[in-house]
């Protein structure tokens, strides 16, 4: 009997959907890209239920005839490629011919389209990728695609979607990315009848599109950047150091009109700004990088979010040159002036200027709340007895009595400007930890590092290890396929009655976490298997702590109910891993893990960055 058989087209499309259709935002992106490839001058997106219930994408492009409308539902059918060589000269958004059939295979799908000047249009409808129904329809301009009940026939995938408002934010971001890359096209998006994004075509002033995406306050701070070299063209807009964000949400890079998330591109932008920004702030930059299609491979990622350059170094140098020219000319202080002839501030002076802006905003917010708050610049002199807290992250002056800094939004006080933004222990900027340069240890416990722009950063290795292990255990929980495999680890422990009882009753939860625990008579338990990273820990202390952290026996075993137990595991794993000082290689590996870690779930010891102090603050204190 043959063991190998060809997969059906329906099954193939559902497998492809797992790569192409990650969430409603993926559908919005793929369908809008098809509209752009069809030459649309206006694209409209209407969503319902966060995009899970319904997605309608309509355009005024060239449309399709009956034959093409039916053929586009077949896998690897596309108008973008014909020959093998075409794969190396891709100048369209789509090219694989996978998106439409993949989307149709996991939804209730319909197309209404017509070619320009046609007397009759075409409507194609199908459910779950089954046989389509093709019929005549009234002629229209362009194409309307309706996707309803996304993942209705793949309940496991639908279960893993986030809340409606979360999925909506991702879908809105998909619209914003394509809108920023195509200012000559009008983009409009609504959700349940409410406007999400509205921006008519603005080819003469792309800053209007950036303002529509990031808020009108950014418009006066935007300045053009441009650099043209052999094979590379960099154009776009960058905001002055006066306008920044606490995270990288204002960084957009496009390669041949395609949004990409490339660490090299983002890192180059951040390095160009590092001498101009206060610590913890991120620039606002929208860049278009145009290269010969032959010199870039866009076929290296399922969602086409990554690319591979033939000459990556040349691209990074062009970006750096474009940004440095704008920044060093300081056009926000005097448009088009030469800093050498006018005395415009050099990088360090610009950083002082950015810090002064932050001080002004802090005072402005204090005035609006009516509650004056001291800042680091107002810190009492050495020996003063004021109990006012220092600026977050800055040590109290010598002789002052330190006072814990209240949480932002605490009753009776308004958050200061810096406190109101995400902190490094809550939402560090992308690549923050990987950019640190280890310099040594302090008191045999803390690691001292140099951050971008000469910032002094002190890290708690236990908290860093705990954060990395917490992320690893949470991801392992999501990926768990069954009970843990047997291991060579094994021990028996006699525990207090209440702890032993809780552990025996919670064996199912422990198994879900990666433990194998069995009764061994009386209050003695046999611990046969532990999750990776917990080998060699103090087993008694770990089990007693887990006994207090396990959820009730009737609770559903998911990341929410098991969160406290996972925090206990992460803390004990960090205690074991940090028993000896980290080597330089171990510390650098840990910093890389932190850049990939999720900082949203709380840890028992959540303060990874104990101190971050800009060089400017050190210089001020040394005066």
C-alpha cells in the first residue's frame, strides 16, 4: 500500500495560509498590495469585528475579466511573473500567486470586478476554498474583495487571534505602512462605520501623509533627506530631535515601496541620531530606499517583511549620509544654514537642546496638572534635606534622603513628562540591549555598560536572566505538544503536608509546565523531570514555591492561570544561572536574548535596568 500521496489543493492552500495569513492584518496587507499592483488611485478598507468578522477592500484599479477573476483563486497563478528571470527583477508588490487562494481557503470569500469599459462584471464566491460560484454582476470600476468569518474552518488558528481591538491595531498599521509608501494614492479605512484613517492623495507634500499617520504635531518638525549614489537612492523625511517617541513606532523604512523591518536599516538610523537625542528617545524617520530590483532579494520571508541586499554596506552608508547631512545642518534652528558659519549647534549641543525641550515639556505638563514636580535639574544640592524624588533612573544626590519614586498616575500627583512614557523595564527600544558595550562589574553584582551616545547603564544580571527565562518558558508553554520527555534528572523530597498535597493535586498543571512529579509515599514526592534551565536548582525551595503558585485544580491551564508559577520558575532558573559571574560571551548572549524578550508580562524581579544616566547629566553633575 502506497504511503505517499499528493495533497489536495484545498489542504495545500490551508497550509499556505498558515504562512501568508497570520491575522486579519495580513489579509488587509495582501489585498491592498494587489490593489496597488492594479494601478489603483484610491483604496478603501472597511473592517468589522477587528477584521475577523469582515474585511472589504475596494479599489479603482484596472479590474479583471471573468477568466482572470476565476484564475486568481488558483495557487501560483499570477500576473506578476512569467519567466524565471522575472524573479530577479521584481517591481510589483505581489508575485507568488499564493495570497488570494490562501485567504479564500480560510474564509467566506467573494470578488466583484470588471475590466475598464466592460458591459458586464464578474462575481466569484466560495467558502473555505471549495468550488467557486462564478456569475455575471453589474459592471463597476476596479475590484471589491470581501472576506468574512476569517478562519471559520480553522478553529485552532482562530482561537489564537488576540482581542478585537488588538487585531484592529495591527490592521490599521498595515494600512498606514502602505499609505506612507504611496502618497500619490488615496487611502481610507473604517471600522464598524467609524473612521480609522483618512488621507487623500498628496504627491506634492508627502508630509501630509506622515502627519495623517503619526499625528499633525509632527508636520512642522519634518525635513527632507536625500542621498543618491550609484545604484542606491534614499529619499524621505526625518523629524528634528525636538520631536521624538519613546519607542521605534515612528521608524518606517521602505525598499522599492515595500515596507521592511530590517535590523541593519533601523540600526543605521538610530546610530545617526544617537548624539542628538536624550536617552531613551527614538527618532521619527520615514525613508524610501530605491535600488535596482536585481540588487535586492525580496523573496526571503513569507510576509515579505525582510529583504537581502547585494550591497548592504552601500545602502547603510547612503542612509547614514542622508541623515547626517540633515542633522548636522540643524535646519530646525535655521532652514538651510551652514552650522560652521552661523554657530548652529554641533551634536552634543543639539543633545543639550533636546534635553532642554524635555525640561520645558515637563514643566508644561506640571502646569496643566497644577502639581509642581521637581526634576533632575531641580535636585537639591548636596546636604539638602528635601525628600523630593530624583528623575527616574538618576541617583539621589549625596547626603539627600532617597524617596521611592511613585508610579506614574498615582493618586495625588501627575506623571512627569519622562514618567508618562514607557520605561526601559517596560518597553525598551528595539536593539537597546544589543547596542550596550559591557565595561565591567560593580560590587561583584551589577554589570556596568556604555550605551549609545555615552550613556551609563547599570544592569541587574539576576533580573535580566529572569526576564529571558520567563520569555522562554512562556513560549515553551505556547509550543507545548504534550507531556515532557523523561530526563536523567531525578530526586525524592519530603515536603510539608500542605505543599505535598498541593503538588499532587496540581500534577496536571506541573506537567503542562514541564515537570514530572509523582507521589512516593506519605509526604515524599519523586521529581523525575524538570524544564530546561532548572536542572541543579534547590529542588525543595522550588517545589515549595510552586505549591503556593499553582492555580486551583478546576482552573483552565493557560498562560494566564499559570503565570505565577512561571514567574517562580524564571526566578529560580535565574538564581541558578547567575550563581557565578557571567563571562563576557554569556553576557553578550544574554543581551541578545533581552532584545528578543517580551517585557510586558510581569516578573518577580522586573528591574533589569537599575540605572541609566546620560553623559549630559554626568557632565552637569561634574561642573
